């Protein structure tokens, strides 16, 4: 959990992902299309990926947990949470507050 918290606070937007996951690709694409440059941790390519995945599973309460998004060091959640914020018009203000977007 400590490693996840440390990684999640390194940048304004952090995405924990799996390189072969279509929902992960969708979330990463959304942030890139919004002009955000997130830190992306591909758990299947990280030697500590399984440990991080277990910690995320405990935090999110589902398995597999990915994608998991943190904004401003705070847990936003998986795809459904991110899309809900975006469709509700709350994602961009959250990104601006975290310093991930300027316009």
C-alpha cells in the first residue's frame, strides 16, 4: 500500500494499467485526448506488478482492479468512476485543480 501511495502522488495523474486491457487503453486514451500526460504503470511489465495489483485490489474491492486512476494523489477509481466524472462535467475541473490541465 505504501508503494501505491508513493507512486500515486508522484504526478498529477497516475494510471495503473495492464498493457493488454481494453478498458485500460480506453482510460489512457481519454486522458491523452484531454491533453493530460499521466504517469502510467503497466503492472504486467513491472517486476513488482503483482504486489501492486494486490494492493489495488484491496483498495478498490474488485479483481482485477485495473485501470485505477489517481488524480492529485487521491484515488478516483476504475473506469466507471472516471467516465461518470467525465460525463458529469467534473473530471476537467478536477484535473485543473490537480495541475494536470491549464486551459
